[in-house]
C-alpha cells in the first residue's frame, strides 16, 4: 500500500512538472516593439480643425494634440498619454502638474476595429488644462509620454513608450478700445472733448490719438489711467469733417486694438450790432439806427429782430423787423424814432435788442444785445444879427465881426468861446477871440471879434471862419463853425477911386492928422480940468456965504 502510494505521488509530481514546464513556455513574454510617432498639430478646443484661443486665466480649456503613427506596418491600440506640466503656467483641472488623455481615432478614417490605429494614420489626445492668471502669452514646449500596445502576429504586445514634445501657445488677451468726442458738431475756434477706455485695463499703456482733418493730421500720445480710461481736448484749425483714430499697440499680455469716430467743424455763424449813438435828447424825437452785421463766415437767413425799451422811453412805429438774408460780411440798418420826455434828462436806461436767425445748416441762433441809453439835454446854439464892419475893408485895416448867440436848447451851454480861425489874409490879435462863458437855455449873448487884414492882400472876397466851442451837460466839448465872406479892397485902389489930391496935400494930411488928434485930446483935457476947477471954486464960495 505504501509502495503504491509513493508511486502515485511520484506520478502526480511528474505530471505537475510537465504542466509547469509547458505553462512557462506559453507565458514567456514577447520582445517589446517600438513604434515611431510624431506630433502633427496642437490646438486649443475639442476640434483640431476648428481651433480656439486660450488666454491667461482661462480654466478647463481642452487642448487637443494630433499624433501620427509613423510605422509603415504596425497597428497600435490602447493609446494613453501623460503631459508633463512642470515649469509652465499650466495644471490639470485638479491642480496637478501632469495631465492624462486617451488616444482617439481621428474622425473620418476608414472603418476599423475600435481604438485600433492603423499604420500611417492619426489619432488625437485631449487634455483639459487650467492656465495661470499671471501667465505670460507665448509658446511653451512641454514633454509628453505616449504608452500603447503593438499588434504582433495575432496578439498585442506592450510598445516602448514614446517621448514627444508638445508646443502649447497662450494667446494675448483681446482688448477693446472705445473712443467718443463731444460735441460731435462744433464751431471753429471751439474744442472737442475726447473720452475713451481700454478693456481690460492695461498697466502703463499709451494711446495714440490721430486727428485727421481736411488738410492735415495731428498725432497725440495720451497716457491711460489705472482704470483704463483716457481723455484729451483738441481745437481744430480747419473747417470740415475730421476723423479721430484711437489705437494702442498692445503689450506682452494684451493684443492691441483701435477705434475711430468722426466730428464736424463748421464755420462760425455770428452777428454783431452797432448803434448810431447811446445819447438821446430829452424833450424831442430822436432818430435812432441799429445796424445788424453778419460778422461770421456763412450766410444767415430769417433774421428776426425785436426792440424792448423801458418806460418812459417811447418808440414811434414798429418794434420788430424781419431781414430775409445776410451774406457773410453784409449788414442791414434798422431806423426808428425814440421820444424821451424832458423829465428824463440826466437819467440812464437799459434796453434790449434781440436777434433770432438761422444758419445755412438749419440751426437756429439767438443773440441778445444790451442798449445803454443816456437821456441828455440839448444845446442848440444859433447865430443871428451877423454884421461885418467895415464891409468892404481895405488891406492893412481892421474889421469887426459881430453877432448874437441864442441857445434854443433845453440845458445851458458852458464855457462858450468864439474865435476867428487863422487865415492867410489875416493878422489875428487878442481881440480875435472872446470868452462868453455860460448861455442858459432860451438865452442869448452878443459878441464881437476883430482882426486885421494883411497889407499884401489883393482885391477880392475871402471866406472867414469863426469857431464857436462849448461844453454840454454831459461834459462833452463840442464846436461848430460859421463862415462869412469878407470883401477886401487894397489901399491903392481905394485912393484912386476918390478925387485925386496933390502929393503935398496928401503928405500934410498924413502928418497933420495925428497932430490934430493929439491937440484935440489935449484941449479936451484942459477944458475938462478947467471945468472941474471952476466947480470947486463955486462950491467954496457957497460955503463961505
């Protein structure tokens, strides 16, 4: 029994050894096979043919890597990959520095068994990554290891892992620049205000503003504020349509951008007025003129003007007017009559003159002018009872001009002076002018001025001018002239016109005339003293009695 048991055990042991020997032959591993591969394309997004951009701060962004099986005869399957992210701004969605992906057949390939990748064909690996917020845009090259199985005869054996490089591009962040101007329509000489912003706001950025006008362009560099805003002001020097281009080149983090806006510069539409005077005379009607001047650079039309004067001033007739059109540089005068009562003399009043008009662009404009009016008294000096003695006058002789000044006004004329103006035929003397002083209203004052005719003046009639000057109640010095004809006849002509006298007699007349005059004066003086003496004697005699 024991013998049989040992034989049985030996038999079983032998059979077991044979089994193990046969099993070892079957599980002996096949030799590893290497299949060459290359990265063909890398793109963000799930579709390699429709890539997207990835920017700093993006999260859970798919990265698709297209790989080609370069083997001419080896089929692979069970592809997986590890993308190593050390020393890069990338992590997987869990914050790890390695990301994994499984290979997929490229869509559109020939029908084949699931996940089998034929020789020379393509497959894709899709990793999901996070990008750091402070990542610098650019290209990053990261290592990737691909694991796979290779078909050998009728079975798949593990392939030698392939180490490849993946170029990952982080794009600059899109920026958007906005710009506007206000107002969009200005008049020459005005400024436009520029405001804009860049989003997202870059640091230490500069915006270039290019103002492009009808004749020239102007560039300005403007600093961007910390919040991304910027501003400027600009005064165009040419009328017409202007374009404003705002641009910045970008930086390491952001892409540049630009924007454009336009505005219009129109010629100035402007009016001004002039008045005939700011003084009106109390107690009478005053003709008054307001002239409207188009001092702008474009025609204006539908000009409506209105006058407003305070009490007690009264306007005779219309107080509003219409002018159809005024070209640039043209003017139109409006005439009316203002009455101011005597009681308003010395007072000042403020009136309004309003003008409403339309320019060639259809825009309405309104302008109000202030009329400052002073009511003054009226000095009205007239001359009458003029006389010239002698008339005619011989040369080298004196003549006198006499007349009366009458003030027909409502206030006194002050500091009245009368004087003969210089003339080539006259010698002026101290008697050639006279000071009258004040002539009250409704009063008169006579005067006389005289001058001597020069010796060499020929026969004829000469105009002689007398100047009357005075000061009115507004302390304004005024004057007017009066001209009268003076007939001159030479001494020689005067003598020949009379009976001719002997030379000796004429000589005696010339000598004796002053002697006779002197003797007469002496005789008159002696007689006067004698009469005084006689009166004194008579007075004493009366007192003695």
